């Protein structure tokens, strides 16, 4: 089945707002009397806001009511939005714009598959809102990654079967979601970390669409 759609995670693939998440989560943790490290923050990649909050509270040994947790999640998001509101097209990761030009030339449809509820705002700030045929974000899904819901909905909105789609992800949970959804998974990062990915690259600078389609075709022949 030929590949007709590419589904992209946002953070770590199109832009890198991890530092903003870290600053906001750390500010919240500090207000509660403990700290989180950069390494701990890495474990939150691809995890929904409330799940991230629960992991942070457990890390700090803090137990709170549901009402208080919702208040903190809202406050963290306000701090985060304050930081991302200053983003510009200069924040697009290297290789992304050139890769998207190739995607359009090949006639491949594109969707965003992100658990972020702020994905639309970020795409607007960096000038890429019109580069996606479908946007699936945290406002449209019930289950966060590694549940495949976000990518299955993306494929559905593109009018494609999962086997016709390639997912681009930088997080372990995202790669697992892609594989559980029956899609070819391109990991952006380290092959030592993204062990379930079908292909791992350092960034979109290091890949052409033609090379990728050839790799998928070979993998399909081997029954990926």
C-alpha cells in the first residue's frame, strides 16, 4: 500500500518547546517545595499535561486534591503560553521547511499529531498553520500517547488507512503509539533511545522524501 500521508509530532520534530515546558513545570515544582531536573523532564516527552503533573507530584512526594491539581495544571499552562507567545518562524527546527517543500512536491498529505492543547497557537506563531491538512491535538483526543488515538484520528481525517501513513516522532511514547496504530515510525533522535522506530535520524535535515519512501517500500516488503 503506497504511502500517502505523513503525521508529525510537534515538539521535538517541528519546534523544540521542551525548554519552555521545563521552565514552567520547574517553577510549579519549586512553588511546591521541590525541584525537577532536566533529565526528569525528558521522561515527560509526549505525555499529556495532567499525566505529566501526576508524575511530577509523585516525584516530589506531594498529594493534592483533584481541584488543586487542575488549578496547578492551568497555572503551568499560563506560564508556558507566556513563553511560547514570543515564538517566531526562527524557532522552526533545522530542515523542517525544506522537508515540507519536498512533501508538497510529492503530493503527500500532512497531519499534526500532538497531545499539546496549544498546538494551533504554536503553529500560528511560527507561520506553519497552513502547512497541515489536518491538526489533531490535545483538544481532540481522549487518550494520550502511547495510545495510538492521536495518529489514528490523523489518518482518518486525511482519509487514509494507517498503513498508508508515516509518523515522525522524537519520544518513546510517540513511537510506541505509531507502531500500535500500524504505521511506519521515523524516530528523530538517538537510535539507542528510540529502539522501536523503523528508522531513526538526527533531524529532518538528514532525510529526503524520496529516500524515506524507498525505505518504507523496503520495510513493507519485509512486513514491518
